[in-house]
C-alpha cells in the first residue's frame, strides 16, 4: 500500500465515496470529460460524462453495487491499481457477488482519464 495522502489517492477516494453515495455529479467531477469507463455490468465501454451517467443510472436500477478501496498500488506515470472489495446486491438486498477485484486507473492532469477492471494477483493484496 502506498502513501494514503497523495493527490491521486484523495481523488480516487472521493470518486469511490461519491459512487457509493450515488452522487453522480460528484463522481463525474473526478473524471476527465472524455473519460473511458468500463461497462462491467453490461459489457463495452462508456465514453464521456453523459455515457457514464446513463450507464450508472441503468446499472443502479437493476443492482446495488458497493465498492470499497482496500489498498492503492502506484504503477508509475499516472497509473494506480486499486484493490477493491466489491459487494453487489439485487434490489431486494440479496448478495449476488462478494469479491476482491482490481481497478486500474489512468490519471491525467489531476482527473481520472480511464479505468479498467482486472483480476488481482495474490501479490497485489
């Protein structure tokens, strides 16, 4: 785990907090206007604020995901791997998934430019 007070980690922590609070505007404020965001729930990629907003709005009408960052691992040159604990529930509260996964971020000029979902290796915990 890295320095928890870096600007990039503050940015990512704010993004996760906003996502979990369903505060789309606050989450989008952490992202570049042309952000590339994986549509992990549906497949494909959302590009830009409008597509991310539409994707999350649709996602939250079907499931209730909660993603909590566990550790941050800088990979150099604006890239950070985040180990997240993800719990996905259906709208009645039944747990559909409870996993640790990786989110690999690209940060450019202080904003999230892209995020990818990846499998974590045991050495990344």
